[in-house]
C-alpha cells in the first residue's frame, strides 16, 4: 500500500512511497519502500533500511518506463535490471508515472551537461590518506555555497510573490475603470509593475540556473563518493565474515588444547551461547545453505589419535588409498597397452549451418503440452539421438574405475556422487534438442579396448518415451538405468523432468547404489539467449551398507552471492553420521573434504539453524575436460560426443548411427533431414497402428495366446488393452530389482554375441 495522500511530485522533489515489486514465481509481488531522488529510483524492504541497506537502484537517465495496465508498470534500463511494479490504485500509479517521467527528463539533461562540463569542477573523492578534518571542511564549504544559493532562491521567490500580487491588483483596477483622464496613469502604473515583475522573474530564473548548474557539477562527485563508501562497506562485511570464521576456528582450537583441564574442558552455558552466536551470524547471510564448513582444528592434521570419534584413524588409510588409486590408474601398463591398440576416432564434424528459425512461432501453440508428442524441425536439434546423449554419461567413467578400487564404502560413495554430477557438465552449452529415438532404436558404445567398458541403449517405449541403458566395465562395475523424460513448455522456459532410476553395482564389494536425476530447465525461450540450469536434490543410496549422499543442485538466482551452478552434498553412514562434505559446480569441478567434527544448532524462533562441519583440506574429485577447438561451431560437443555418431559398419541395423535424418543433419543438409524425419515418424505411426490391430486380434482370440508380430517379438498378447503400446524390447526385459525394490528394464544378453556373429535377423526395420 502507498502512503495516504502523498504530495504531487514536482521537479527536484524527492518522491517516496510503498509499491509492490515482483520478486519471483514463488513469492510473487512483495511490498517495498521506493525512493525517487536525483534521477535515481531505489528501493528498500522498509523505512529502517534506508540508513544502511539499499536493495537496488536504477538510473532513470537510461531507463524505459512502460505502463502495462491500470496499476502495473515496468521500469528497465535495457540491461539486467528490470522492475515489475504495481501500485495500490490507478491514481497512485499515475502519481508515480508523473514523478518518474519528470525525474527522467531532468536526469537526461543533467547527464548531458555533466558529461561536457562536470569534470571541470570535479575533484576526486577523498582517499584513505586524507584526514577526516579536510574532508569535513570540504563538505561544510560546499554546504555553505548551497545554502547561499537557496537563500537567493527564497529571496527571489518572495519578490515574485510581492510584485505578482501588485501587478494583479493593477490589472484588476484597470479593468474596473472607465475610459477617462486617469486612464494614462493606470496604464503607466501597470507598465512599471510589469517591468518589476519581469526583472524579478529574470533574477529568479538566473538564480535557479546557478543552483541547477552547481548541483549538476557536484552530483557526479557525490555519486562516486557514495559508490566508494558502498564498496568499502562490502569489503568490511567480507572482512568481518572472515574474522568471525577465524574466531570460531581459534575458539575450537582453544577448547581442544584445554580439554585436559576439567575447569576449562567442561562445556557450560557460556560455551553453548557462543556456538549459538556463531550460528546466528551465518544465518544472517542471504540464501543460507544447509550447512557450513570451517577448517578443522590443526591437531587433526598433525596426528591421527583414536580420541577423535574414530575418524582420524581412518583418514590416513583413505587418503593413501585414493592416491594409490590415482597412481595405479595413471601408470597401469594394461591401460597404456589398450590405448596403443585403440582406433583413431574423429575430432571434428561439419560446422553447424547458420539457419534462422523463429522458435516462438512454433512454441507458442505448445504451452502446457508434452513436447515428446509435438513434431519439431531439426533446426532445434543437435545431430545426436537421446540414446547417444544417455551414453555420454560415461564420459567420466574413470570416476567409477576409482570407486571400484576404494576400500572404504564412504569414500566410494564420494566418487559415485562425483560421477553423478559429472553427467551434467556436458549440458551447460548444449541448448539443442537430441533426436527422439524411434521405438526399437539402439545405440552401442564399444570402448572395451580404449577404456575397458562398453554399453548398450535401446528405446523400449515410445509413449511415454523411455530408454534403457546397460554398461559393464572390466574394472569391476556395472551401470544400468531406465530414463523416461517428461517435458513441459511453460511459456518462458521448458522443464525437463527425468523419471526412472539409475543403478551402479560394484563386483568386488557387491555394493549396490541407486539414484535419480534432477530437473533440467531451458530458459529464455521467447527472447534472449537460451541457457540451461539444473536444480533439485539427489539422494544416492548404498543399499548394501545403508550409506547415503544427499546432493543439492542450487537453482540459479540473480540475487544470490553464491557461484552459479553450485552443488553441495554430505555423505552419511547408516546411523546418519556425516563423514564427507562435497562442494563445487556441476559444470566445472567437485571437491570433497573429510569431516572431523560437527555441531548442530537447536531449533529457534526463526527456524532450524545450520550444521557447522569442521573439515580437513579439500581434495579434488573431478574436473571437467576442456572442449575441443572450435566446439562453438560444432554444437559445443565434447571430444566423446564428436565420436558418438561416427559411422561404424559392424553395429546393428537399428543403431542411431544408421538413422538417415540424423546423418543428413550432421552433414548440414537440414531441408532433406526435415523431409526424412517426417517420413520416419509417419512410418513409426503406421507400425504402431498395425501393432494395435494385432493386439485387438489377440484380445478377441483368447486361445491364440502366443500371437505376436512376426519376427520382432513386438506384441504381448496377454494384454487385453488394444490402445496400450504393447511393445516388447529386443535386448532388455522388465523385471523387479530385489535390492532396490524398483522395476526397470534390465539387459538380458545376446547383443554382443549377435554382433560377433554378424546375425542381425531379429532386428526390425525401423529406418
């Protein structure tokens, strides 16, 4: 709500009042206190914040003011700052628009004049070396000049009022007299008073011009001084934060060193209150995380005594095992031998053609619909299928190789978590949509010689689209997943929600892990540059030991001080005790730190306080590989992605490499690719209708329970629903996992044997 009966704005006035500002889709419009002064529109959460914290400021000299409806209007500076505002009434909105337009006109003229002449009168803000007395005297001198100018304006105002009233009386008398002898005297009197009024008005105009010139000359200087003070305040806040962390660290070190003294070692009420103070300091930060990490006591680095909750004794073993694993992977003669025998893969694909297509013209009719059911031209695609994108999860397979060699299940969990996060690193610039696989389409990734693993994907369902993936490594791990994508167009962005489960099993330890993927969001569909964000939580569970890892993908926020694409996580054992902290970003790197001690705050009036973890020095778990040269012209493909669609003769007839529309698009023949894509989609519809007719016949003939689509094993006749997609996968079968309790398609074998023998008679003709 706005203030009652605010004064009508005039040029030079400071205009204040309450407005509702749009924050986000969760909180909507929030009430904020706005102040318009000197061509700047600033806002605060309340009156009390005006003295210390400004939430945002827009310079009206470069701003654009747009009225949306009776109460709403938008102010934007053409860059990153855009305020969507709402007044309490149409009258209040008009008052603000009038004040803003007047302030904008004045700010534009001031900026034009100050750019030309302001620097002549400008002196730099006082530096830290200047004395406080010098700065104070300078301010006092400026204030005296302004005060004298204000007195001149006040004097001129009094004279104008006086002479204006006299002139008005003379005019009234002149109208009331008749034409006579005293007519000439009255005319002379009016002329004299008009002359006095003109002289006074000119003096007023000159005084106003002088005052305006003086204010313009000093405005830029005060703005610079204000910015300097703000920067200094930010530096002081950061320094205070560091001092608070160091204070906490020193306090913990003092308690640890004095633990042998009962008088000091016993924790009383004073210690508890200190911990609460520390937690309150961290809670005051914007966008608080679920936990805080601080450096552990130096004693944990110097010794590994058995008195530190049983954790220090494990530290040396785990760290050594990790280092040994890295050395063994780097210097393994078996690995170097396999690299010598590996084939040379391609390092380039044809550059992406510069085709223009209006995305909004196609997407505007798709709001709220399932995108997998909407035919899209290849102009929005990249020359890879969803099966190949799923296989890209194996780009950082070395993390699973390291995990297979870990002696500690908790350390193994860290590598599994890093592998989970690494699968998103290839999506940061990949705004193109992969091809929707046809039903029965497959993709193999045979890297047995180069990397010791091979994988197989198959599209096992068309509506909803679902793909099954199975990968096995000679290093002792198996990865399997079934992913069903649910995507919705929301107008400004597209949300892609992966459904299904991912499982990883290690042969040596028989540890069985499972987790799910987070939501992917494509922003700026209507205007602007497309960009990708990942957000949500992932819970990785070791079903064999009960260990867990909770990962949090923080959504991007313009107002957050955290690094973009941030990921944090905590590894806990079966009892819920935290052992490792993970931190980093999903597009660059991840680190992990061993937790030596933790303290959890109590529930307070403002909600639950965060846990403080004391950790050892962080170690790098994973770092993203550099993109190849010229990746920006090759759809931002990684080195692995460039090889996925490379033609191979020995793959199955259903392999994605043999898909003609995808091959035409990679070659830059997009018009032909669109025609071929339409042909394949129509062929798939015909096959599905035929499959449904076969299902109807099977339902009408209960005795013929083995009726199936000839040669493909495509129809399960026991299902009496003719409209269901009764497709039976060729290389995968649906089963219940007894460990995780989930139902998914599991590889049943036979593909690699068929490849060795070259017998692909069982594969349907889908292309």
